C-alpha cells in the first residue's frame, strides 16, 4: 500500500493530499465485480476467483450478483441479440461510477459466431472500458484486465462523470 501512496505532503503524524487521489486509491482497491457469464469465458473467470489465481489480492474478492451493489460489469461469453437489452438493463441498474469489461472474443467482437443472432460486441449496447482478448482468455489475461480497470479507476477525476464528454458518450448509447 505504501508503494501506491499518492503524492502529497507528509509530516510527523499527518499526510495531506488531494481528495481526488484519496478517493481514486480507495475505489481502485475495492472494485466489486458483477460477472455476466454465458459460456466458456465464465469458466475461466471461475478459475480466476479460485485459490491459484486469487482475484481477491486485487481488492475484487466480493463478487456480487446484484447490479445495485457492484461497480464493474464483466461480460463474458457469447451474447445473443435478444440478451443485448438485458445487458443494457443490468448496466443501467448499476450505480455511478461504473465500469465495463468485455472478456473474451465473443463479448468483444462476437468471436467466431458471425451470425444473425449473435451481438457482434457488447459495445453496441453499453460503453466498454477494457477489452480482454482470448478465446477463452486465460486467468492471467482476466487479471490483467482487472489491473487495467484499476488504473482507469485510480486516475479518474471525480468530475469526469458529470462532464459533457461523458454525457455525450452515454447519449450515443441512448442512455440519459
């Protein structure tokens, strides 16, 4: 934790830094993922949560299955076009700030399923922050994706979510 300490002024018995940096440090080390797993990528995620890889080392030990309590939506596997509105509804039920990770080739681009019934990437229904490649991705790749999310979370300004660029991004997905 000392290696991650934000820059600031330190004295005997006190440490002063900006509020943004303290909140960023707290958020990045307490991400609560919501797995939305439909196929083989979900099995790799289960391995990532197991003792050998232990995603809990990165502050993501509390996997939630209620969107209102989670801040990272991890979409894993093939998403049919009929499930697109469900993914969007789950995303909308999550409280701000929220982040999205597309895990595997199917969630990122439809994978090998270039058919009428498969969504060719979840970025057609919700904005994606990090893409994890692979079919299925190894647990190490999923951990790397979580670390990239942590980097985004730790550096994000508290005011970014109320900015015009963010509102325009959400409006491009039909989200108010």
